[in-house]
C-alpha cells in the first residue's frame, strides 16, 4: 500500500498539495487505490509510516484550534488523531516554497516591492506577490497558516506576528488608586542554559488573537507584548528581553479600598478576574509545552506592591513561589517578604476565588479563602433580621464582635460579610472554627432549614475543590 501511495503521489500535479484527512482519503480512493474499502485504519497506519520516513508530512492542528472546531461533523478525537490534521503530499514544496519564504530573514519582505513600515498587516495582494510562482491564489495558503497559528486575518488583511518589529512601550499599563492587579510569571528554571525559542511568543500571540476574535475581542500587539480584554478583564502578556520569562498580568477596577473579604459585587468581579488569569496562564503554559517541551519552567507570583505603581510589569523584580505564599499562610503570618518589600498573601492570591491555600491547608485555612458562593449563602441567611435575634446579631456575639455588629447596621451592604472581614484578622478564624460557630445554637437553628451550601458547611462537607479541575495549574512545577 505504501508503494502504491508513493507511486500515485509522484503523479500528483496539484498546485496546492495540502489536504484534510477526508480529502486525502477520498483522493486515495479515487486516484490511487479504488478498492481500499471503508476501513481507514490500514490507510492511517500506512500514512503514519510514510510520515516517519519523510515521504509525506502530517501537520497536526493545535489542540486549541481542534477543540474550537465549529464543524458539527468533526469527530471528538485526541490531538494526535489524523482526522484533525492536514496531510502535505510534497513536504519539500511546503518547506522550500512556503515556510522558507515566510520565515527566512528578509526573504518575505524582499519580495514585496513596497511595504508601509507603519503597518503591521499585509494585504492579500502582497501575500500573492510574496508567493508568486508558487500558488495561483493565496486563500488556501492563508487558511492553512491560520490553522497552524502562524498568522491571522484582520479586516481582510493578514497579520504575521513573527514579522512585527515594534517593542511594547513601557507605559501602556494604566495604574491608579482604583485598579487592582494580579500577575504571574512563567520563567525558565535554568537561566544559564535555557531560553524560549523565538517562535514561542508569536505562537501565543496568534492563537490568543484567533480565540479572542471568535468571542468578539481583539488585542493591541507588539513584537514582545499583547494588551487586550478577556471577559471584561484587562490583561497584558509580555516577553522579557532575554526571552527567559513571560509575564501575565490582569487588572480590574474597583471603587473602594482593599478588604480581605469584599462586598458581593466585588467578589463577582474578582472571580471573573481570577478566571481570566487562570485561562491566560493555562493558554501560555500549553503553548510552552507545545513549542519548547524540553524547557523546564517555574511559576512565580508578582509582588502586589510592585504592581501597584508599575506601568512596565517586565521591570518587576520582586516575585514569590507558591511555597512562599503557602508557608506564610500556614504560619498564620499573612505576610511574605522579598528583599525590601512586604506583601499580603491575600493581595497576591484572590480570596474567594484562588484555591491554592484551600488545597494545601483545607479547613485550617483562614475564612477569607472560603469560595465566594459559600460566603454569599451564609450571609444571605444571617443578614435577614429576625425578632428572635437568630441572625447576624447572634453570630457577632459568638465571635466577640457584638458592638461592631451594632455599629454596622444600616452602614454596609452585608453585615455578615463585614463581620467576617473583621474576624478574619484573628489567628483562630479558620474554616473549622467557623463551622463550629455555625453549628452552635441559636445560629444552627437559623440555618437548619438550608439544603444548599450552608448545609454542606454544617454537615462537615466543605467543597475544597470548588474550581473545576480543568482550571487547575500545578504552580509548584
């Protein structure tokens, strides 16, 4: 079968010898082996063998693209299934005429008679001129390059990230008293011998831009940085000059001073902020594994104080490991230090959304780390004032903040949340302590009819893993 396929491909005069798996199977049936039948497994094995000996090339569609396929007929398969790939019938043609012209230094722009240096996109006419003598049209080529995340289209023109020349300005990040920022850094573990390849950041750029455009978003782009918005959360992703670290920073605007446990509307904003940060980190981490699988990396958390007054996150030198943060929480210090800067753990991780502390300490965690929906359920029950005082007043008496509770009446959105915000400053304010308090009379009587999140607290079934497993990233690697 392999010999028959090679003999048939030798006679292939297709000017664009790249096919989807379905097109490839149909071509083999129509032109090479008519009696191959409906069983594709034998053809798949033969095709993989021809790939191994270099006679054809299988271009695997990146997982992010495969997962986002809009074709309802697309089978649900793993990344390395041939049915999600493109089959190149003449690999030399692809390497010499396409990748060679696109990626070789100055080769691409040299073929264009006039290029506007102020523009970072190319028209289809310019693309056709760059690949003249190779293709009659460039539509299929652009489609292939988009699938491989080497470029993407913007308003009918083509942007190729590896051809961008301008660096990200150092003052593009807005910082003022109303903004709260959180940052992560993915950096090479061994900075003496490791570094990210030059293809790494363009790959991040293209795949993220394609995803955001599907959701109606867009990014401002530079050679070494991106700025955009994901689900209403502003972000920047930036590569350091030495190509050894990537910064991911998200930012949200809030209208009051920082609290350990925020008001419910703010908790929802911060939960969205946390989700955006996780998705971006996961995205960059996946591209890292795909483009440089042999490079060992570590995660670092950017100092919140450094972020407060910094317009250039790449200039931040103060970072922490997850072990630093968890150690401070376990010792009930709440503060971490690096050089001459001290940060609160709850300003680096996001109370109510981040799961790292809960995963490590469980019920010994401070109450500020309880997921937002759990706190909202408790507050909803206790905030309702009753004649028998089985409400926040009984709760405030048990935790020793009865006078504080009276002073808060009519002055805040949720008295229970405000009391918890005050109580979490104490060293014994753990989740276990909160459960024991909620199980006491008369508070337990007030909550006994609940069958939701409060009941799970009372019954000792605390949902430690409240974030879906797909959102988890191993920060200790």
